[in-house]
């Protein structure tokens, strides 16, 4: 279920705004490894916080 939800969220931007999605992707390619790692770390931390929040309030 979580994987399905993630795929829905990942698909919204290319579905609704393909040009903006492409431009964002091109900007991400230009980032350095450390910057991408930070984005990945922030995404993991944010996801874990959301999971924790909803588990404790469900």
C-alpha cells in the first residue's frame, strides 16, 4: 500500500506539469553528489517523521 501511494505521489508532477518535472530533473542532474545526498537524507528523515507521526496518532 505504501509503495502504491508513493507511486501515485511520484506520478502527479509529470502527469500535471511535464515541463516543470523535466526542468526540475535537469536541475537535479546538475547538483553535486553531496547536495543529492543531503536531499536524500532530508527525504528519508521527513518520511520517517511522517510515518512516526501517523503511527502514534492512528
